[in-house]
């Protein structure tokens, strides 16, 4: 429910800050709900509450917290969490368009290289993970991260949707180079 509510918040015109007409995109929201449930819920529980304690231990020391934050920022997020978000979106929104897995990974790479996706990810999640691992009790970590994920989904939705909106606007304004015959 939180994820579904975060997507329309990202529909705004960046140049003048005005709100665009918000349209509900069921497949796009389904992609975020599936990702939120499978990754934010299940996978993060396994990663942060089961695997990380085995690797880093259960002691809340500065070294442990820094190690967990570094592992998340340099390995888990860029190599698992973010690619899974783009793959999920590609599979749900464009399941029959060529190779959706390759397209999802291509989109992820472009957003990292061109739109600074990792910088945005690190700006939010490095401090959040430091707070999570240092102060949030283990049994509340996933709930806390799910709450913060609301804001992350707004950012992710804006970054990943910019190209789609430009393509849609261009297609409606620019006639095709080779018009199709009726």
C-alpha cells in the first residue's frame, strides 16, 4: 500500500515544480509491489537478519556497523537490490518486448551511468543503514527499512520513469520517420 502511494508522488514537472496529472499505472505499481514484497520484505529479512549476523557477528560495534553499511552500499544494493528492481519492472511492464531481462539490465546501467542512480542510492541508504545497524533492534529493522523505502520508491520511480516519459512525449509530438500505411 505504501509503495502504491509513493508512485503518484513522483509525477511532477521538474522545471516549474508543478504537479502533473497523476495517472495510475497498474503494471508499474504491480512491479513496485512485487519488488517491495519479495525484496524489501523477504530478501532483506534473510540478508540483514540472517546472513549479515553470520558474516559480521551480532555485536554492535563501530567496525561491525561500518562493515555492514559498506557491504550494503557496495555489494547488496548495486549488485542485488537495484538490478532486481529493474528486472522486476521490465518483466512485469514489458514481458513480451524482446528480451525484458536484457532491457532491464540495460536500463539499470544507463540510470547508474547517466542519471547518477548509485549516488542517489548512497545518499539515502548509507545514513539509513548506519542508523539501522547501530540503533534499530533486529526485529524492527525490516519495518524501519520498509518505511524509508517509501521515500526511496519515489526517488526510484522518478529516476526510472524519466526516459519513459520523454519517449512517450516524443512519440506523441514527433511523427514517425516512415509512416505506416493503413
